[in-house]
C-alpha cells in the first residue's frame, strides 16, 4: 500500500458521543450537596478549577495573594476611609 492512501476501514473522524455526562452538584472541598449555588474557583490553591460552595470559596479566596485577588473584578483593596 503506497504512502498517503488509507484503507476504507479506517475512520478519520470519531462519531460524536450520544452519552449524557452528568456533573455532580457537590462542593469539591466539604462535599456539601445541599448548597443552592456553587462557584467555579480559579487560583493557586489546592482547589484550583473546582466547584466550591460559598463558605469554601471565600476561604480559598482569602488564601490568595494580594496580586491574585486584584485579578478578580469585584475585589477592591480595603483601605481605611478618611472623612474629608
């Protein structure tokens, strides 16, 4: 068989899977399955790229460095207010 030619038994593209993949709605840290919402956490901690409940997410966020916290849009460096 010369180079470049393929036999008819070789499939070039795999068929799309029809299997439904279910995700577990559970916190990756405390395994709480009663949480109403889970948030995707991305940071340089053990639970990077994980679904976490609110309390676990806050705990992991507090472990981030100041520089990493500033990457989040909602984070504002808490400075004492001065009355002018």
